[in-house]
C-alpha cells in the first residue's frame, strides 16, 4: 500500500467515529431543546393556574371587602378591594398573553374578564350607594352581586379546570420527551458503537494487511539482496584479476583473494584502511609515488587506467609490475559512492614481451643473413685466394696487385661489419640523424637480397632530412619495411623509397612502396597486430607490430595504403616522423 | 674452364688463381653471358656462383645440363646450405671461405672422375 492510501486510511479511522459522535451529539441536542420547550409549557400552565386561582381569590377578597363595607360602612374594609385591583388586572394581562395561542380559552378568559368588570361596576355602584347611604341592602342588588359572583366563580372554575387539564397534558409531554431522550441515547449509542466498531475493525484489518504485505515485501527484497550480494561476492572472488572495492572516502571495503595475494595483506587487515596503505604503487624507473587510482577516479569522475610502468611494492619487499583500471561506483542519483579497482600482475608478460623484442632483433639480423653471407664471405674468399697466391712466390708486381685487391676486399668486409653492428648499438638519448643516410645504409645491406629476388629499386631522396631519433631502431623499422616490400614485389617486381621533409621543417615523410598484390581491406586492419603474418610458417608476425611501437616511441605515425585491383595494385607504407620527438617513452610496444 | 660470378673482384682473383694452376679460364659475370660462352666454346668444367642477378646458379646449371649433361659443374656459394633441387644439377658444391687449397683440390678431383 502506498503512503497516500495509508494516510487516507488513518484519516478515515479517526474522522469517521468523530463524525458519528458529532451526529449523536446533534441528535441529543435537539431532544434536549425539545425537553426544555416542553418544560416551559408545563411551567406556563402552572403559572396560569396559579394566576387564575390567585385572581379568583383576590376577586373573592374584593367581594368580602365590599360585603364588609356594606355591613359596617367602614371604608377601611375597602382596602383589600383597592389593593387587589392592580394585581387582578396584571393577572388578567398575563393570562391574556399566555392564552394567545388557545382561541377557545382566550374567548373564555375575555368573557370572564367582562363578567368581572361588570361586577366591579356593580361593586362601584354599591360603594357609591353606601356612601350616599342609599338602598345598598336592597335584596335585588345583593342577589345581583351573588349572581355575578357565582358566574365569575363558575367561569374561573372552568378556566382553572381547563388549565389543569392542559397542565397534565404538558407534564405528560415532558415525561414523554425525557423518555424519548433516554431511548434515543441508548439506541443511537448502541448503533454508533456497533458502526464504529465495524468500521474500525475493517480499517484496522486493512492497515494490518498492508503492514504484513510490506513486511513480506521487505523480507523478500532483503533475501533477494542477500542472494545477489552472495552471487557478486562469489563472482568477485572467482575473478582471475585482483579486485579492490573502496567506499566514497577511499577506504578499502573488499579485496578478493587475488588482490590479497598480490598486495600481501589479508581482508581483515585491509578493511577500513585508506587504499594507499595497502596499495603502494610507484613509477618503475623514477620511483616516484603514482597517483592513487581512487583519487584519480574521484578527480576525473570516470573510468581511468594507471600510468604505464607502475610497480606495486609489497610488504615483504618484493615488487611486481601491474596493469590496471579503476572505475567509479554510483548510486541511483549518479553520486559517487565508491571506487572499484581491477589490476593484474604483468611482470611475467612484460618479461615475455621484452624477450620477444630481443628475439625479434635477432630475427632481423637473421633476415639479413643473405647479406652477411655475401658481403663477408665473398670478400674473405677472395682474400684467402690472394693470400694463397702471395704464398706462391709471385713477382713483385703481381704481389703488389694482389695486396691491393686484398685490401679493397677487406675494406668492404669492415664496412659491412660496421653497418651490421651499428644495428645493435643503442645510444641512451635520441640523436639528430640524417634519414637519407640511414635509408641508404639499409638499402646497401639489402642490395644482395634485392639482386637475388630480381627486384628493381627506385630512389626518390633528393635532400638530406634530419630528425631526432634512435638510429638503430629506425634502421630496424626500415629494414623491416623494405624487406616486406621486396618480398611483396616478388621476382622482377619493383620497389621505391621516397623521402621528403614535412612542410615547415616539421619532420620527415618516408614512403616505401612495392607493386606487389596489395593488402585487402579486411587484412589491412590487422597487419600491425602482434603475431599476425601472411607468410605462414616463415613469418613471426612481429615485424610491423614492433616497427609501429618504435615509430610511436618517436612520436611519429605509420600507415598502410594499398590497392588490390588487377590494373593497379601495390602497397605504400608511409612513415611520418617529427623533427623533434615530443616525449620519448622508455618502452616500445604496448 | 668457365667461371661465372657477379662479384667482379672475386671473379678476377679466381681467374688468376686458376691460370696460375695452369688452367685456361673464360669468365662471365652473369648467367646469360655464361650460357652464351658455354655454347660457343668447348668447356671442360664450370665453376658457378650461386647467387647472381637474373638467373641464379642453379638455373644456369640446369640450362647447361640440357646442352651437355656430362660436363662437370662445381657450384660455389657464400651461403651455407642450398636447396636440394639446386644441388641436383651440379656435381659438387663448395662454400666460399674454405680456402684456395680446398677449392683447387676439389676441382682436380672433379676433373679426374669425369
């Protein structure tokens, strides 16, 4: 259940009961109001009755007073009479108001009042008569008085009786009302109680269900997470390379078996330590500390590789060459939460690569064996023959001639030998050399091979072009390229060597071309790869790979341009060399 | 005797050496020239260099065999080993650098047997 639905549920759980209770309160309020009204009515009736009875009593008092006055002629007997008047009037007024709703009673009251007023008229007359000492005791007048009074009494009795009945009705109404309140309260309370109970139960069930579902989901997710974690842990442990995982601060959180072996620490020691404490890397030659890959990843915020020639120093004092890469670990928002570092021991493969390079150098020499054979054996053979002739007592003139020929041939041998040896001499720093000179010396060495193959060579090297470089290595490159060209051209084929300076004295361009079959496009991609050869068993596949390495080391470039069509076929290898090498690395192939 | 070798000085020295021994020597500096001389004169023995421009020693020997299968041919080479098919056409094979004595001795033996 999502948070919003849950919220709604909770609100319902609280507000509905409150709402229902408010309803109950409203109902009770109405009932209580009704009760008050009913009670008011009852009280009104009571008041009416008391007014009526009171008024009647006062009227009777008035009559008594009058009678007294009639008998004694003493005006003090009229005090009650006078005193009663305003009270009676007031009573009549009140009664008139209260009887406003009851038409029949209103009329009755009015009639009663009229009767009373007429009696008061009679009473006034009597008083006047008494004052005048008139015929106040006249029977007819007393009889009138009594008759009137009886009428008034009768009327009042009716009114009181009616009011009493009304009062009874109203009392009953009040009792009814009270009973109704009690009943309503009980019924409503029970109903509401049940309703609230049912509602709450349903809501709570839903809450509980959703809670259980959430718990289950959390449990299952936690289990998935655990399984996934286990799977990754196993995977990492099984990887043949070393893996180190660091958190966002560069502290080690995980090292697989291989990493522990290579670094010479175990997971327990390394856990929580800064990477630099367990992964101590320096540059192989300068021994300067190399930037920590975690720092590098955090700085560049992308996958990085270590610098070349990095060596890992281990606690036991040994060191190994390593090759590696580091990558950032990000959370859902793309924030860096850690770094994973993968590296491997390349000491063995570096030694192998170096051995390969060395052996390739020797192989190059081997390829020039035709030259060695010829350029050394032939002259020496002549020298041997000449020495034999010298040993046979030649004439002085002949001897001179023989010696001169021998000297010539020996010079040739020395020249060849020197050129061969210079192939192995490596200056420590690059020197300024003339490419024209260098190319010519390579061509000389290959002269025999070209003659044997019947290959014709064209030179297009008008001027000297000077660049900085390692002469022995560049000779190796051009020997390789020219040898390839000669072999591609085949019997009666032709090759050409062209040398030009780049514009603005920026270096040199050398092009070695042959008119052989050419290199098809799909092969051209691979020719610089190590161990790729089209010469079957004869080729080592390393020549162009090493040549490219050497050219890269000189900050130059090498490319192959080739056509394979019947009308136009051949290959040109174009080598570009800068006049000054920008930075000469201490290692070639990578 | 016919000597064929593209090395000018070597050829010259060989000629002197052989003439000192009493042989009459004709020289050629390439296979074609050598073959033409072979046709024109009566040659009793041939000393051939292997690596030459145009036709190599093996090819020259094969051509000579066709015209005169019996003539003794000595193949000289600066190389240490040569393929079988080349050696098939020649009677003897020597590497240069063994010395004049060895060369002359081998030549004498060759001429004696044929």
